[in-house]
């Protein structure tokens, strides 16, 4: 039996297509699913619906690293909404039965669309029904399309269904738009498109303890995944998850210009808690942006503004 990671809701995770154990009535979708946003949920919901109807199981095929990182290694601009661990947790919550995280390589990228259908969808997974998002492309040079799949389906014994794009407030949701919203600090819009709070997870490391001197002690968070998108500089209301606890806090992302900071930091002031957290893993659930980062004329001016920020954060939370 190949290695399988079992989660509480029954999700089975396979770290390669070669490890996958075929299931009866495999209802399949494939894609990067960065963010697992409302558009992705629409596909997953349909996937689960069909699987239940035919007495089969849902199977989601995704890739790690993100294909763009392999195909365009010199383009260092791609930032991801979710880490692979966050993606697994969100797909588990969405009710997916089987998750295949296949290593994406240059060699795999050269697979033609026909070979992808025959070798992956048919031979390795045993697809009964394929559900794909609107305008989905696959295979070498993205040559495969919905039309291609619709023609191939009857030849290889599987049905194909295309899901229309998901709109929120008449805006077509995409991972690209969510990344852009986060990069602009618009967490509220990002969360609306995601249908869950955007998260940052990292390890508490030593800082210069200036927050403590200001009366607002902060935990300095080192983000564990270097490809994770960091929202625009500013102050945010957030929830803080530490072990089993969910606490309230305000987050500052930026260079701290008032104290002549030189490097970008992610620091959270956790309300009603004053414990040493060095080495602890912390997850921040961003709710809303309070303001831009600003240089104040004095440290006293900064302290006064932080008190206002805390009240605003508490009101939001």
C-alpha cells in the first residue's frame, strides 16, 4: 500500500500520481487551486455532487511546485495565496475525498494533451467523469482544451462537464484578482472572493522589542513559505491562532518608518496576552485593513495612533 496521509474528515492525500490507488467512479478535476476560492468551491461542490450521485469518489489532481515556478524559473514575481499545507486543509474542509499532489517538473510539462488524457486521466486515475473550470487548458503549451476533452471523452469512456466562472458582485473571481487585492492591501475583497479569511503562518522570532517599549508588545513573525503573498504595508485587524487558542490582535506589515526601520516585518500585537512565544508557530487570520503604514513625527504620536488602531481593531473583530 502506497503512503497515504489520512485526515479527520476522510481526505486521502497522495504525493504522486504513481501512489494513487484507483477508486470506483472517480469524479476528477485538475488545476492549481491556489486560494481554494469561491470559483474553485463551485467546481468542488459539483465534483462531490456527481460522486454522490454515481456512488463514486471525488479526486482532485494538483501540482507542487506551482507550474509557473518550473516553466518560468527566472520570473520571481509569483506569490501564492495558499501554502501547500493550507491548500490541503481547505480542500479537506471542502469535502474532497482524494487529493493527488503531483511533483511538477519540466519533463511532466512536456506531456502532450493526448498523453495527459491517456496516461494520467485514464490509465493512472481511471476517470469516470471529468469536471473542469471555464477556459481550462492543460498539456504541453496548454494545447488541451474543453473541446479536446469533449472529443476524447467518448473514446476513453469518461464524461466531461465544464463549470462556468463564479461571479461575486458581478466580478469573475480568479486567483490573480485575489493576489492583486492582497498586494493592494484590500483584504476585505480578498476574503469575500476566498469565502474564508486570508491566512499568514509563521514562527515567532526575536525582534528589537520596540513594541514593548511603546506599550504594545508584538510577536515578530517569520513567514515560513518564501512564496507566500504578503499583503501591502499597513495595519490590519486579525485573529491569532496559537495551538488551540484563538485570540484578537492587530497586525503591522511594513518597515516601521517612525523608528527608522530598514526591513519589512510582520508583527502582531496580541490583545490580552503577554507570554513568551519564541519558536511557536502562529497563524494570523486577516479580517480588515485599518490604515496605511505612516511615518509619525514622534514616538508619542505613534503611541497615540496605536491606541486608536487597537480600538478600531476591537470594533472590527
